[in-house]
C-alpha cells in the first residue's frame, strides 16, 4: 500500500516507529525534510589510512556504482537527506550492494542511515566474499544510523557493502566510511554495564569521524537537506546535529576529551585551528559558531555575515581551555608554536574580554558580556531558551576563569613566565571576585547565576548557567559549593530537567569534577538508557545518534571514573579512582598519551596498577587516592607518601617513575 502524503509528512517530521511505512519505490511528491622486560619499541606514529571511496553514498546520482537486484532501486519519497535513497521491497533475496577495491592499508568503519518496515533485513560487510561484519536490522520506520567495523583492508582487498531484504521494506541512505581511530581503548570491569556502555560509546564516536579527502555536501541542514554544494572534507568529526554538515564550537569543546581518548589528535587540532582562524577583529574576536567539514567555511544556517552570526560568550573561552587539554593529551608542540592558535588564545583572553565588557561595572575585574538580544547578536549563556536578557552568566564567567588558567599553563609551557604569572593572577582575581561579590551571599537556590542588561541579579535555576559554575570550578570549595551541587541535582531531577539529551551530558562532568561518583554514574547510566529514544529535534534521529552522547561517555569513563589527567609534554600521567559504589574494579587498556600507551586498573579507591605498555621513555605516574593514609605501598614495599589538598579535597599522592615495559602497583592503607 502506498503511503499518503499525510503519512509521509508525519514520518519525516517525527521519525517515529509507530506507523508502518510502505516500500520506498513509491514516488509521490517529495515532502519537506525534517617484572621489567626489555622495553618494547614505541608504537609507530599513526598514519592516515588510504582513501576508500564509496560512489554515490547518498544515491543522489541515481545509484551510480551500486548494484541493484530485483525489487530494489532508487526512490525519492522518503530520503534521510538530499532527494534520493535506495530501497529494497519486502521479501527474501533482494539486495543492494557496492564493491570497493582497497588501494592501500587501512582500518575502517562503515555507517549508513537505515529505516525498515519490518524485522529481518541485514546490513553486511564482506571482504573478498567472506562476511567480516553484519547486523540484523530491527523494525523501525524512522531512520537510525547503523555502523559496522573495525575492518582492516590491504591493497587489492575487495570490500562489499551490502543491504539485504527482510520481512518488511528497507530504506538506505547516506553511507559513510570512517577511518578507525588511532587508539582502540578497551574497558573491563566487575560491572558489565560500564563495559557495554563504553564499547557502544567508543564504536559510535569513532563512526562520526570523516576520512580526509572525502567529498561531501556543504551547508546541509534541515531546510536544505542536500546542502548547497560539495566540498572536500578535512580531518574532522561530527559535533552537532547529525542532519547538518558541520561541527559546532560548543559541541567540539565538549567532545574533545573523548576524541583525545580515541587518539583523534589530528582532528582535534585541525578543528580547533579552524575555529581559531575565524576569531578575527571583523568578528569582534568571536569564532564562528559552526564550520562545514571542509574546515574552512562557516555553516550557513548559523552565519549570515560578519555582523550577524550565532555567538555565545562561553564558547571562545571553552575552546582555549580545550586547546590546553588537547596539548596535554597529544604533546603536539603546534599548540604552542602555531601563530593562528597562539593568537587565538591571546585575543580571546585579552581583546575579546575588553571588547565585550561594558554593560556592568565589575571594578578592577573584567567580565565578558553578552548583549541580551539573542544568539545572532551575542548571548551571554549557552542556555538559549531562557528568554532572559543576560549580560553576564555563570557559564560564561566560569569558562572565562578556566580560559585564564589554560592561558597561564600554555604560556608556562612556552617558557613565557611573565605571561603565565599575569594570567595566574587574573584567574585568582576573577575567582575571588566571583565568590566575594558576583555570586552574592546566598547558597543553593539563592546563589546568583547571572545579571541582566539592566543590572538585576538572577538566582534560581538557569540550567547551563547554573551547573557550569561548579563544573568550571569557579565556586570555592566548602559547604557553599556542596549545597549548590545538591541544588543542581534536585533541579535536574525535577521540573527543571532539560529536555535535550546534549544538555544532560554535562551532568556527569559536573559531579565527577566534584568527586560525586555515585551521582555521576547515575546520570551516565540514565543517558545511556535513553540512547534509543527519539531526540527532541526529530530530524536529528535518536538520542544515541547525537554525537555528543557517545564522545562524552567515552571521556566520562576514562577522564571521569578513572580520573586520568595526562601531561604528555611533561611525560606525566596522574590518576585518581572515582569508582561508584558497587563497582569493585575498572580497567582500561590502550590508553594513549603522547607517544606512549598504558593499561590502568583501579581496585576500589585504595589500589591502582599502571602498565606502560609501549613508549620511548619513562613517565612519572602521579597516583592519587582520596583521603589521608598512613601507609603507601609501591609493589608491596612501603614508601613515603605525601598528603596534598587540591581545591579543598585531601589526597594521598605517590609519585613513581614507570619505564616502558614496566608494571607498577600502588596501594594505600
């Protein structure tokens, strides 16, 4: 039975799985789209895999390069994006496939957006005729993104990408090849849920990475699903809505740590540099809000000209903070030496602040401000839906504080001690001002989290401008910060809970930062449990197909639960167990920092084991444990341990050198 125009409009607008859809070959008018062994050799520097080109991945050229069996073809009535898709009618024996010959060595993942009218269809990858990955497709009339791999190809290997029929029709669109990430971290644990979650998140995050040199649409969005042209994609990954052909500054900042865990250092650097290059005087030192995957052109839906583009005050500060973090993961000196990047750090923490501080008198401290007039005029907060005419917001001032700290760290690494000292002073002054004046005298619901353009202080729940304040560590430690965390938790559980999954992804970060592992783990589990739920933006697909979900779960496991803080330039790795109640042990293999790889295991919060599996030189391991302990054992031998207080929290710390090939265990009692 052919779908009516009304049912088509409903399906595209809602992407629900409630009503069955007819086979895709019906073509009514297209609706609008909605012991210490010898040290092993260091791992070879990762090289980009050879290009693997799929012809006509969106079927916009009528299926050029694809093979169509009986009962299959190209249609235009229900595309995921663009104007066309491939369809398979219901029934056995129907197949759409393409075979690609590898020209070099490489490992890959292959993804496709698929909708089905019934169960039993199959998505299969075969190398030289032998199945190497496959998935039986569930029934689901809304498009979902399915990924197969990692698969490894050698020159001459023939890769077949095949879609095969089932009990209902099958629609296929937007096939994408991703290079396998340079790192393949593997988590094991006494808790099988964290293993399942991490495996899904790692695989999903990797599937959003573009193979450099791929040609794809530019300026695609929900209004122009096929874009306005094509371009050559650079090193990048999806960070934003899956139905738009670009990445966003806010999403990139939040996904960067997860990308670092996967070894996507080239992508992180190129994307950060692309944003940095747009933060010009013409743009009042704002970077553009979103860029196409060519790493050059602004995404048109968010950019209408140098005086009219989406801009939000926290974003440039977050990019500076994350550039410092990327430097610590990778050890890449370009973060210090590249004039585009260095200029961006300086402009953001100097001229940008000066240019955007004029509505409120903050005394001797400068606070960057928004206009109070919406996202295309410059908003102070990431909370775009509040409707409040904010001049200053908690997420912006917290992000500014962290940008100052990052600038001091980068300057120190560069050998510029004067600049480092200046920004350390600015960070201290801003935090002092926040705690003594800006945030008021109240606690919990009475803490100030923003100021309007007419000078009114705002308290109560502000979503991002609330939870960013403890997450960015601008609130002094003590009872007031703890009370505010309690308030954030109560609001996030209540009527003020955000509707969109990408906002919820910040909650584990907020509570992990403050060592509330049980609360953070609760939110991680809740986010993962909602991965198959329809996103509030119907055209985006499911929550799990929002890229931020997978990248942040990767980071929250490694950086959060395992407390990994890398410093590749200093050849130092700090760790701190943050295992939630009931999780007896947690381990990660193939943890890459700089040119080294490690295996790290925590047993509760008293014992950690680090193996330096490969590398060119020893690392200093800073093993931290909560609390003050009388004894510390290193490989069973008692050693002095020191107690230190970091941001109000007491830790027992042991520093020890771990050479490549060596395993060291530290335990406190």
